[in-house]
C-alpha cells in the first residue's frame, strides 16, 4: 500500500505528498475519526500515512497513520477536555516572539516550551521586529537571552524589514522539518515571506474538493523548501492551557528544574514549600531563573484550579 506524508489539513480533507512527489487530496474512513483518541484531529500535519487511491484516482482514502516519532499537542481551544495535535514528526521548532506590536507576554515562552520539551525537541527563540526595539527592550532581551541560552535554547533577534537574522533562520531550516509558531501579530507571516517569498501565495488542490480556499485557522500547513527541508506554519496562538497535564508533568518538563530535582530531599518534590528543595536553593543562588519559576508556579496553580472544578 502506498505511503505519503500529510502536508495540509482542513479537518475533513488532507493533502498528502505521495512517493511520486505529487500532492493527492485524501479523506479518512469513518471509523478512523471515531477512534478513542482524546485528540480532536486523528490525523495531523507531518503524519506519515498509508492510503488507497479512489477509482478515478483523483483523490485517495487514508487507511492508516504510521507511528509518530514525536508530536506537539495543546489543549483544544474549543473543547477544553480534548487535545489538538499541532504537528508531528518534526526535527525542531522556531518560536517567534516580539517586544513590540504587540508587547511581549514572556510567560508564553515557557508555555510553548512545555509543548516541545516532552520529546526534547530543539527550539530556537527568535525575537522578531527588532527594528522597533528601544534601548530598554534590548536590555530586557539580553536578560531573557541569558536565561534561555543558559538552559540550552538558541536566542536571537530578527527583522523582516531590515532582513536581520534571515540568513541564520535559513541555515536552521535547511534539510529539517521545522515547526514555526508564535502568538498572533508577532510578524510570523512577514518573516516567512522574506525567508521564502511567495509562500502565502500558494494555493492547494483541496479547494476543488472542499469548496473552501485556505485551511481553517485551527490547522497547520507544511511547505517544502527549495533548498531542502520543510516548514510547518501554524496559526497564531492566543493562549496555551494545560488541563491535560498533571503537576508532576510540568515539573519534569522545566528541564533545569528536573536536573536539579535529583538533589531534592523528596523524590516527588514539587519545589514549593518542601524542605531541602534543590530547585529553591538554585533560585536563591542564582543558578535557576526566578522568572521561570514564577511562570512555573502560575501554570501549576491553573492546573490545580481546573482539576478542582472538574472534581466538583
């Protein structure tokens, strides 16, 4: 049975890149959408699938989703008790943020990393619209750069207007499947059009089958890059919530906390008020970022509050 990779989705139709290097519109069999997964989308952009062509061979039917190497999920923005798979089988991610227009919501960085860290997916944090930054912005940027580079993330400034950081981004993208994400308004589309002009001009074959133009805003889309590799563009995210996680999951995926926790007195230490907590000691010594810890605490409180109301 032929295999392919999902490059685009509308939720009911999928554009699959076939082994012949052509795109084939495919749909799923009914029972695949009714499986017991907690995800709103049983098939995600980046999935490798097997398919059968229809009699007219103008479309296909996806028969199986092959095992995923990794995936990035979020709490569904519409159905709070379900999950949404943003993308699968990625090599790395680029998170786009900005200091200006709109202002930086620093806590979003840690929320995003909480999606990629479970599979140890490398993340580049790119501060876009650098041409707008004031001296105070640049000072705060340097502060954040030191925090995140200390724990293993690459951080740099970009500007679509000044073409700043573009060569660095292109080098990162080459021959990799890269997830591109960020909040609405951070300039992701403008940056994409400088990196690869005309990406937003692309029209797919799905519109012939669905009667719709572009994919719905809840789905990602993957584009092959001329110089090698693929980029998965995702709609701008407003918020990220984690009622599907347990508090322990959060602690384990703030990676510097997890590393330090081996020296905690209690193996199940949540780094709050427990005695002889190595994470709290790290904060006091300056080895661990207090800002990261504040974001960690807020996420824990949200999860506990959501779990409380679900039980009551």
